[in-house]
C-alpha cells in the first residue's frame, strides 16, 4: 500500500508542477494514531525546487490526489507541510476479502528477474555448533524466506569451514593426547572434538614447543599426508553428520554447500594471477592485498609459511557464485567482527571487475543471561542442542499439559533471537523466552491457537446458520478495534517489501507482536460469535480468519510453527 501511495503522490507532483520526482524520494510513514493512516513530508522536500512554501505545495498535491482517488476518505495538511492521508473504510474492508482469497500468498510480491544467493550458517568442523551459530541460521533462513516471498529467486548456501588452523590444532590434539583411542566408543563425537580443540589451544598457548608440532601437522595435512588426511576425513564426517541433524531439527535446508578445503585449492591456483594483475603482491614473504588507498588497510592472503588465510578462499568462492550461479546479488550473514574483512573482500572483487551487489549482514554475540561470552578456545561455548533442550524443558515445566514442548521451545528460541536487531548483543533469558505474555514466540503462537479455537467453536455452534459459501458483509466491520486490526493486516505486504530491501528480519517478530496485540485487544471488546447477530458474526469470522492467515505466514517466514492448540 505504501508504494501505491508513493505512486499517487508522484503522479500528483507531475500534474501540479511538471516535475518528474523520483518515487524513492517520497517517504511514506505510518504516523501515530489520530494523525492519518499514512503521512509524508514530501511537500517539505519539494518546496525549494518549485519556489513555494511547503503548505502551498501540500495543498497542490492534496488537490490533485483528491480529485482522482477513491481509496482515500480524506487528506489533511499539518504544519509545517505534512500530508496525512486516511484510507476509505471500503479499502480496508477489501483487505480482509483479499487475504481470505489469497491465503498464504497474501503479501507475495511480483516476481523479479533477479537471482540472489544468501550464504549463512558457516560452521567450522571440529568444533561444536553453539548458540551463536543459531543466531546466524535464524537470520539467514528468515531472510531467504522473505526474499522468496518478495519475488526473488533465492539460492540458500552454506560455507563450511573444514580447513585452516583450527583443524590442524584439533588434529594435533588428537594425535598428541589421544593416540590409539577407540573413537567408536565415544558417544558424543562432536562434543569430544570441541574439548580436544580447546585442550590443544590451551597447550599451544602455554608452551612454545607445541606451536612447531601443530604447524608440522598443518603442513602434513596441506601436503596430503595419508594418515593425517584419513584422520581429517573421519573426524570431519562426525561434524558434517551432526550439522545435518541440527539443520533438520531447526527446519532449514540449503540449495548449495561449499567447503573451505575446496576453495583453498582454487585460491592457491588463482594466486599467481592475482599477483600478475596487481590485485595482490608479495611482502616480506607473505602475499597481501594493499587497500590502504581506500582506507581499508592491508589484507593478508597467504602467510610467509605458505598457509592460506580466509581471503584466499573467499575470493574464488565469490567468483564461483557470480559466474557459475549467475547471481545478481550475494548476501553473507557473518559475525559483525568481520565487517572490515568483508569490505576488503568486496573491494578486491570490485577491482577484479565484479560490480555485482554484495552485502554483509553482521550480527553480535549471544550469551546465556548471567554467563560469560562464548569462546571455543576457552572451551566455554554453549552448545545449540543444550539451549534448545533447556528451553523445551522450561516450556514443559510451565505448561505440563502441552504435547508441543519441543515445538514451542524451538519457536521460543528462534523468536527471542530474531526479535533483536542483528547489531544488538543478546543475553538469552530462558525463562523470559517462554512467557505467554510480552514479546515472545509463545505469546504469538498462543494468539494463533486462540484464533483456531474460535473458528472451531464457530464451526460447532453456528455451522448450520451461516453458509460456508455465503458472502459476509464486511461493511459491518466498523468498530475502532476492527479498523485498527484490519489496518495492521494491511501493513504486511509493505513489511515484506521493506525487509527485502534492508534485510532487517527483526521487523518480523516486531510485526507479529503488534498483530497479536491488536487481535487480543479486538477480541477483548468485540464479541466474535453472537448468535443474536449472525451477520456481524459472519463478518468478524472473516476478519479472524484473515488474522490467522497473516499471523501464520509471519511465523512461517521466521521458521516458527503456528499451532492450532497449545
């Protein structure tokens, strides 16, 4: 709806002033209640260009829109030049009919002739999958869902870190401190690998002699030593199997999976060409990309000892994405601490001639409330499975009658992590996440379950008096709470469009909370099933169905279930 308003204003400006005003400059907002359904300050922006004061400009725009529009009931002008627009009641009522006709497809935008790859998750093998990884997965999968709904062709990709220094340290730890150990007897192999890695790091940091030992293992792995390669493949498989189980539990899947070990080979082959083209150069035995002139410092691609760093792997991966998959845009969800690094990578790719759109979505730390920040090196990570199980247990404790403890618990974890902007640090509060009131997943799921209960009750009590194919008189939806609820539904397509542009997936839980709040407020004042007024009952049931559809779709975009019973 915002875009339609923008277009109307653009046409009014063209008619009034003969100016081809860029529609993207026309900002349309949802103002506070009582100040219109939509508001714009475009007259303030335009005043200087046309040589008139903002109030006069606003009047000209209002007159052009009012003479040719039925979707608005009125347009008011407020100092110093704001236009406040009110939707006609009929326009709002049509939204309910549209939602019930389209179902889950409501909010789908027109198909776009573009292909986007979203790379997310990126766990390292030989380490445990922890709660920080969960935040990455939830942001990435929600973004994939929204971009698809917004009409883009989306490739969901995972880039698994199965090479590098951390692998060598873990393998060294296995060889050094666990020789001859019967791995088949180890029940939780990924937890075991995480402990070995932490143990190895602490030993290496405590004694210099161990640094040479682990580097020797690293060289043997890079040179394809048979015994070390066999150990690497076996332990790598433990991690990959665990990742797949976790992804299945989380309800996410990937169209493509890349591996750091393979990209490293491609990077080493590419290195001479990078040097030849002046993209990289040798410096004190290492190979670097000097980006000082762009204010981006220096990126080391290969150390003096010949070991490859991340950049030498991410460059060929990016090229593969653009050339093999023919994507127009590459989005990478990764730790916010890598912001400079990705700016460096994007600059290098630009120098190589790649002008495609590239974006990094950085996210902050996650910790359990009252706990210290996580570190694989210190061995104090909080495993993802532990958090999910603890939240499910808390759900079961609070709601012993539920049979959906795992489902509600997982939804609570996703909702809690998604409701914060990606740049905000999270202290995960297990007790807070499962409350039935406030900004929580269970609160929104409960709203959906309550609606399902209302519809079941209606089916049982008045199914013989209201025909399923009869048309409801939606003009009867005149109560202020009804209007407020319908207007909240109207915002959903704009929400999809906005997130597809700014990638702010935390708007999804914010919207879900707002819609659930509006529904509960409506339900408290408006009797839905009234056998003495079946016409109004039919109209309100249509409204309730529309709310259920949009609420369920919002939850789906977040990867959260919409239960009919709690």
